[in-house]
């Protein structure tokens, strides 16, 4: 029984001891886990989503122009009623029904009630409304492509800032190691000087080197904090556990070379240019067709009341303005043609066609440049990975050599200046490896942007 209790207790202790480590691992971030939070909360993404919604409402509004347009109005007036011959231009939404101008008895003023509604339906416009609707659809598609291009650029920005944080953190750890090594040398030199085995100048030289290393440490501590703040601007939270990523930063996976060597024609940046060119083309066609006439069906209904009775007696009372009512309707067909806009609309259409042509040429330029950049970056990545393997080996060999020379210095076989020279070589080897690591990941981020594929980077950093 006691043995069973001991076994259970040990099991629970093992679970409790393992849980903090497991919880810590759960909280460790990868670049991919950061991206999901950035995509969800970053205001710039919301702005692009709102732009898509705005384009969607615009498309619905343009479609609404194809429906019959209704204008209605109601009024109650009080004034004179003398008739006069002549002509006038009525405002939109009105039609006039004339009556006989005969002498009236009673008041010189009368109240009137009037209400009317006009229905106007543009049934044929030589494709103008259809082209406007197609242009609105192209504008919506362009807003979707713009968001995709923005997300791609945001992925690269996040990757660069994360790599920058890991780089500055690696440089901080590098400065800390240098300071620790110089502190050990300082302590050893101080002891040897106190015992008379080394001159006092060695102690001062070691102390000076240590102070310089601490100053370098302070510099990279500030750089790391600045990079952390820049990353939080995208991420939004106040804590990021990048321990696992820091380990992978200097030891990237071997299969990190992307096999895609051609630019996808549906790349978000190229697709956005395609949609923009399509929008300009359709808008130009709609603008030119605006110069053509439009055929409209018209229908109207009017209700009228007046204080003038059929026998010619006029009442000035306001309530009598709702008497003696009449109802009229009017229907017809109309052809409207704005002749003065013929030249203007044609010029505007040509301008939009030139904008479409310019965008197409820009698309070709981008495609050519991106293809060249992809080939160049992949050539760099291959050699950069080879350099990374060599710098890692150089660091290991320099570390082993430094340990050997440190032991020889303790034994009095070499001087302090010789040991410090060996330490500088180790410092340079470590720094070269950090620089090579940063360059390698930056090249991968650029390649990911060109291929629109960040899967490897998000899963392995």
C-alpha cells in the first residue's frame, strides 16, 4: 500500500513539474501564430475590408439606376389665380394641366392643394447602364485584389520586423557572451596581477575591454527593445514569447529552399493591376456611351384641389382649397440626348482608355521585374545557406580554439594580448554567423513575397 502511495505521489509530482514546461511551450509563438492575430486585429486590414464593403454598396447603387426612377411631391399653396398666356420650363417631377381662363367672382386669392408623382424608366441607353454596372463590378473585384495585395505586403512587413527582433536579440546575446568572456578574463588577470604573475597593465587592459563590451551590450539592448515595440505595433499584445524562434534563427531547416521559380500570373499585385486596367476600360466604354441618346418611358399622376368652384365662385378660405378636386394622368415616351456632352464624354473616355493602357504596361513591367528578382533571390539563397553552414562551423572551431588558448593563458604560456586577439576572432566568427542568419531569413521573406507563399517562413521561424 505504501509503495502504491509513493508511486502515485511521484507520478503527480512529475505531472506538476512537467506542466509549467508544457504551458510555456504552448505560449511560444511562431511567425504563423503571430500572423493570425495580426490579420484579425490590425486596423489596416479592417480598412481594406471596409473598402470592399463600400465597393459592394456602390455596385448595388449602380444597379439601382437600371430600375424605374420615381419622383413624388405634395404641396399646399395660397395665392392668386390669374391666368396668363406664355410658356415656361417646368421642374422635374411636375406636369401641367391647363384650364380655361374665365372671369371669377369672389375672393381674389384662393387656396390650392396639389400632389403628383412621376415615373421615369430608361429602357434603352445603347449599353451605357450595362457598362456602368460592369465597371462597378470591376471596381469591387479591384478592391478585393487590393486587399489581397495589402495582406501580402503586411505579411512581409511582419516577417521583416520579426526577423529584425530575432536579429537584435541574437546581437544582444552575442554582446552578453562577449561581456561574460571579458569579465572572466578580467577576474583571472586581476588575480594573476595581485599575485605578481602578471603586470598591473594587464588588469587595466582587461578591465577596459570589459567596460567596452558592456557599452556594446547596452546598445543592443536598446535596439532589441525598439524592434520589439515595432513588432507590437502590428501584433497588438504586450508579450511575445520568441524563444523557440530565436533558436531556429541561427539554425534554419535544411529544406528552406522554395522550388517555385516562376511568377504566378494570379499574384495579388499583378491581379490588382489587371482588375484596375479592367475597371478603367469599362469606365471608358461607359463614358463614351454616355454621349448617345437615351429612350425613356414616362408616366405621371396628379391630384389637385382648389377653392375655385366650377361655377366661377372663388373662396379665400384655406379649408376650401381641398375642394373641387381633379385627377389627371399622363403617359408618354421620350428621347433625351445631351448634344453638348458629345466631345467631353469622348475625351473622358479616351483618357480612361489611356489609363487602362498605362496600367497594362505597368503590369508587364512588374511581371518582368518580379521574375528577375525571383531568379536572383533564389541564386542568393542557395549561396547564403552554404555560407550559413560554414559560419556555424567557424563559430564552433573558434570556440574550441578560444577555450584552448584561455587554458594556456591561465598557465602563463601566452600573453593577454594574444588571448584578446583570439577572443576577437571568436567574436567576429559569431557576428558573421548572426549576419548570415539575418540575410538568409530576409531573402526567404522576399522570395515568399514574390511567390505569394509564406507557408515555410510562417511554420519554420
